C-alpha cells in the first residue's frame, strides 16, 4: 500500500516539475521522407534569360 502512495507522490512531483507531455503523434499525421541527392553540375539548357532573372531575383 505504501508503495502505491509513494508512486502517486512521485508522479505528482514529476508532473509539477516537468508539466504534461505533448500529445502523442498519430501515424496518419506523419509523412514519409525520401533522401535525395542534389543534381550535379548545371544543365546545358539553363532556360531563358527571363527565367534566369526570376531565379536570381528570388521570385
């Protein structure tokens, strides 16, 4: 009986000290991540001058 009381007291002190845990992440709330590698080099056809200006302007 004393062990149960001690466990409850420990749980209350942990809760008071650290707060509540965040909500559990559900499997349907996750996404699959696929590792990719960046393209190597620059392609021969880099696009039009307009596309290059948009890329350089950050737009």
